[in-house]
C-alpha cells in the first residue's frame, strides 16, 4: 500500500506540534513526528546555521494537495520547504492511515 510523507522544517518545536495537531484534527494527516535538526543554508547571501525542527506527516496520496495548501497557509517561514513523496508501507499501517484521514477513526 502507498502512503504519502511530508518533510517540513520549522523554527521551533511549538510550531511543529501546532501544525501537526491541526493537520491531524482536520483529517489532513494521520500522524506527525517531530525531530530536532541542525540546518545549514544560504539566506540573503549569508551562510546560516540554525537549530530547527522537522515535522514529518503521514497521509494518503489523495490528501497531498490539501495538506500542502494547509502547510503553505500556516507556516511561519517566508519560503518554507514542503517536501513530499510516496512510499510503500505495510498493509495494516496503510489501512490505518487511510481510515484516519477519511475520518472513519479517531474523530
């Protein structure tokens, strides 16, 4: 079974948790994981090193556009990274994700 993953760096743990909670409450994602990371990038011609948090969301492929629009509208960054990809998962987990984002369970 195929589900979709989103990888979204954010500025702090509170924003990651807030975005994850809202996405789950709105049935756009089945679950969220938050990881601390150290990011290195150029911004306005200056090398930056920042502590960030990565929000990983799991959803179904048919929810990708809605979840992307949600993240773009709520994210605090001027130019957020909202990366998604599809991946194979075991049938039981994929079925749970599908039932969760369809609102069949956990609402």
